[in-house]
C-alpha cells in the first residue's frame, strides 16, 4: 500500500491555494505537494507559476535545483547510500558497488525489480557509525554487505 495519495490536479490545487499568498511560499508548497503525492507532477507547474506570479521556467528551475524533489512517482522504497568522506573511508564505495550489483542499479537509478530507488548522498549525519545508508527514511550505521542484504530481504518479504 502506497503512503502517498494518487496524483490529481484537483487534489493539488488546494495546496497551491494554501501557500500562494505566503512570502517564499514556493518551498513549503512544493514540499507539501511532494509529501502528499510522492512527487511534483508536471501538470501542477503552471498553476504554481500562475499562483505565485512566476514563470513556468522559474518553477521548473526551482524543482530541478533541489535534488530531493522528484518529477516522477517514487518506487515503493527509497535507499540512500552515503558516499561522503567518512563513509568512503569505512568502506562505503565497496558497499555501494555491492548494492549496485545486488539491486541491478547504480545510484540515481531504480532497482531492476522496480521496487527501490537508489541514490547516492553526501552525508547522512551518521559519520561516527559509517558507512551508513538510509532506507525509507531510517538511517542505519556500520553497514556491511551482509547487513545490507538483510535489510533488503526485510523489505522484499
């Protein structure tokens, strides 16, 4: 079962309306749209631009600038692999290679089975327990290939 509401412009427009008169409303509006639907559908770009008196290009540029905003529906699970210095020094690159082989996907891609979005990040704030990954919003430290395999088995049933 998805944790997001199915995309609908009719359901998105009240969010646009709620933030249109707030100074700097583009950020909280975008966050709420993505939190509701799991992504920012291109259909809402023009209504957002109109509501905030921005150009379509400004809104697209804003959404593209922030790597956490998505323009496509997410996979069922999100896996972030930390590749910052502390994690690299503790085996993060080897872990990333293992996960890429296991999932059939490089960072920035979706797993071969379509169930997991894999992303590289450059700090999860867990440096003392590196290498670290984040799965569906929960951070795991001292990650090994075996522990990563166990985590993946847990979400795949």
